[in-house]
């Protein structure tokens, strides 16, 4: 009986190790080779990248204003700054999701633009479930205008396994334009927007997939807003 128990323990350990190798080493490498020929991957800064170099979420926003103004406008619009990633916060997401408890500042995964992770991320929960939320990441663009931000806004609709690698992830909604417009509309409600407009044909590729294999689609426009400082 004891030998049989040890056998099952060893079997479970082997399965766990195989899963980790496949999901976090083999699959990302294979998917990176497949997507390396997709034109949207090279269309930076149109598409963000994951830490493993796989394509992330599409860029769909640009905001003009300094950091203090951006933070104030987003707070007044009902957004919360996301907590940094960490084991404690990751565990809290899982527990709060199972218990249907709200976590309005749950961390977001890291994505890269200009070779670095987002400078700041905001989220807006949907009900008392951390697996569903509006969220947007912002990067300082380094453009000639000193306080311009590029953002990637998406809807987290559920938690599950990535279609491409099997890793645990949030799945996003395909309509990224709806999230772009949700961010702009909420900023309008804050009273901080001096001007709103759209940049046509920012995306030549109107459909794509992120690193988790989730489909996204866009009309190609970049949403833009200039904020009023205090």
C-alpha cells in the first residue's frame, strides 16, 4: 500500500514538472517562432510584447498630460492603480475569485513597449469578481511632446489557461475598441478632458491574437485625449 502511494506521488510530481516545462518553456518558444512572421508583431508601438517576446495586447490609446494629471483624472473617473505583481497578491486574486470577493487593485501581468514594462496600470472592477475587470496599461512614449502616454486598454472577462501555452492567465474580450472608448468616456465624466479625437489607420492589421491566444479586433483607430491639469 505504501509503495502504491509513493508511486502516485511520483506520478503527480512528474506530471506537474511536465506541465510547467510545456506551458512555460516549450510552448512560449514554439508560439514565438510561429508569430515572428506576423506583421503586427513588428508594428511596434502598435502591439505590446510579453516578457517572452510574444505579442501582447494592442495599443489603442494616447493621452496627453503629465503623470500627476493622468493619475488625478483616472482616479476621478473611477479607476484604481493596480498593485505590483507578487506571490501574496497573486494568491489573493485566486482566493478572492473563488470566494467572489472584490479586489479593486488586483495586479496586472507585465507587458512591454519601448523595451520596458508599463509605467502605470489602472483597473475598474466589474462586480465582486477579480477575474472580470476593465484595465489599461500606460507607457511614457518618449515622443517629442514630453508628457504623452500610449495605452493598451482591454477587458478581462475570465481566468483560465492560455490557448497557446496552457499558462494560467486572464482571457480578454475581443472588442478592444469598446474598451478604448470606455476609458475615454470615463475620462470625459471626470471633467478633465480638454479635447478628444481619433487617429485613423493606426493599426494596419485589424485582427490579431495576444500571447494567450485570445482574439482581438479593432477598427484601426487610436483614441486620443488631452487632459486639463489642475
